[in-house]
C-alpha cells in the first residue's frame, strides 16, 4: 500500500486493496456483480459454452474455431488416464484421507512422472496445463472408488469432461441434464481474479519453480474453509439444520457471536455474485425436476434471513453449489475437489501469464517483535 513519505507503513491485512498482478484472464467487478473471462460475461458462457470451450478461451484468448476446439478436446481426452505407478501409489494411501489432501499429494507425484519435468518453456507448460486439467478429474474419481475399496473406473474417451467425471465416479453414464449441470458449474468456477489459491500459484510461479509445485500449493490454499472448502461446510450446515424452522435461530446466534456462516460474504463482491445467481437457478430447477425441495427450501430461508439481518453480506459461489452437488448424488468430500477440477484451468493459465512478464513476488512486512535482545548462553538462562 503506498503511503506518504515518512508516514508509518500500514499493514494491508489480508492484502485487501493490494493490486499484485495485471491479468487478461478474468475481471471481477465486485461493485456491479459482474464477472468476465477474457471479456466474455460469465452468464453468456454458462448459458452457451462448455467446459472445454471455456478452457480454450481462457488459455488462448479467443473463442476457438470448430477445428481448434476439437484439437484441444482430443488432447484433454488423451491426457485423462493416470500413470499406473501413480494409481498404484494411491492404493497405498490411508483410506480415510480427504480427497483434497489426495489431490495435493497426487499432483506432486504426477510431477515426478511428467515427461516435461520441471521445464518452464511455453510449450512444456501448455502440455502440463493440459495434463493437469485432464487429470484432476481422474484423480478425484479414482480416489473416491479406491477409498471405497473398489478399483478405479478408467476414463472414457467418448464423453465430455463433465460427463466422463460423473461416469468415472458412479460407473454409469450420467443423464444429459446431470452432465450439463456439472459442465455449467465447472465453467462458473474456472477463474476469479487474484483469489487466494491463484495468488499462491502465481507466487510459486514467480520464483521460477514449476507448474506442479504451483498447482499443489494452490490446492493447499483452496482446501481452506474460507476459500473452496466453504462448499463442503455449507452442506454440513444444511444437513445439521435439516429444517427451515432451525434457520432463523441459527443465523441470529451465529451473527450475535460473530461466527462466519459458510457460503456468505466475499472480499470483492459488494452485491450479488453472478455465479451464485446461476447456481441458485440450477438448484431451483433441479429441485423441481427431482421433487426433492428440502435443501433449496433451507437454502432459500437462509438467504432470506441474511438479507434481512445483514443485507450487505450476499451468498457466494459456494452456497448453492453445495445442494446442487448433493442432489446429484456427489459425496460431500468431493465438493471442493470439483472446484479444483475447474479452477486448475485458471491456475495454469495464471502460471503461464505470470511467467510471460515475471518478477518475483516479494511483499514487505513490518517488524513488531522485541528489539535489541542480548544473546544469553544456554547455561546462564533461567
Ligand atoms: C469470504 C470471506 C473469507 C471474506 O472475508 P473478508 O473479506 O476478510 O471479510 P471480513 O471477515 O472482513 O467481513 C466483513 C464483515 O462481514 C462479516 N462477515 C463476512 N462474512 C460473513 C459470514 N459468512 N457470516 C457472517 N458474517 C460475515 C464479518 O464478520 C465482518 O463483520 P463486522 O464488520 O461486523 O466485523 C468471509 O466472508 C467468510 O469467511 N465467508 C464464509 C466462508 C466462505 O463462504 N468462503 C467462500 C468465499 S467464496
């Protein structure tokens, strides 16, 4: 933060207001509730695009031609299977390990097996981005089956990224509606300015480390309940509430005791988060189609009570995604990994962008500890 000459330097707690990168990837306009990727409104992309096309747009900067999209899709499909050595290693993991911890570990393992090694050449990083983006879904589904004592289901090459993930998870092809819903959720989560995990990825890249290190660090950041981990916390809260009658006392008690309610609040949005609006629409539609209205009813009641009690705190992307995934039969431990399955395309795009005009990230700190201490030899200390 710039300060007047001789003024005491200020800590920007949580780095609020600090601009640490220029990006052409996404633009979060928090005052008006608008999000764009490469200048395209997220609502247009959610309504008309696909995960694969949006990845192409984010990485290469323009909406692809039919041929270019087919080319990238073929590469993503070919990169889906995991090396046997990695699958073998996963069989040895403790079965209770959380999927986010497994993702972080397996991404590191994949780095050991990547034929491009630690090369930071543009072409090597594009190939690594393709592999990481394809394989995040494969690892998640494989671990789900391994943790249940089953063999992983191998990826299919005739399904979209979203449909193939659901197929690898449940062993049966999803309906067109299920695949479309997940595809839309993946588009909505792909990139979001300099959020915490993307900042971590760019910081690691700025040291000229490697793509696998950047993505494993980003996974560690995403896992936290203040970031991507919030969608799992939301579902646990909805299950704990179980009924609309419990909502109002729960919210009033949380606010009175300054407890954060998962799925609400955002550093940048000072109005509705457009991703949350899209996911709310999907949650309401899914409730109509399945007849299971319980989770949207509890969610809608929460939204209504919060609008009344703290109108400046809006629902965020993690609020309605929770009940959407739950209604699709996805286990709660996979909610944050689904965020990662999408966001990896953003992280890798940011790593490549950082390296195009790099300077090491090195913020400053203010020392506030004791000064002028005298060293006392061990034998003379009390
Ligand atoms: C997202 C989040 C980390 C942003 O944090 P931040 O920018 O540092 O915001 P602050 O913690 O400074 O919050 C500002 C005020 O809103 C309140 N607030 C913010 N989010 C809140 C929430 N989810 N529930 C209750 N109060 C909340 C804070 O208590 C604070 O109130 P105060 O001014 O009376 O002290 C925060 O809103 C949060 O923890 N949300 C819940 C977790 C979540 O859903 N994360 C996913 C984000 S996409």
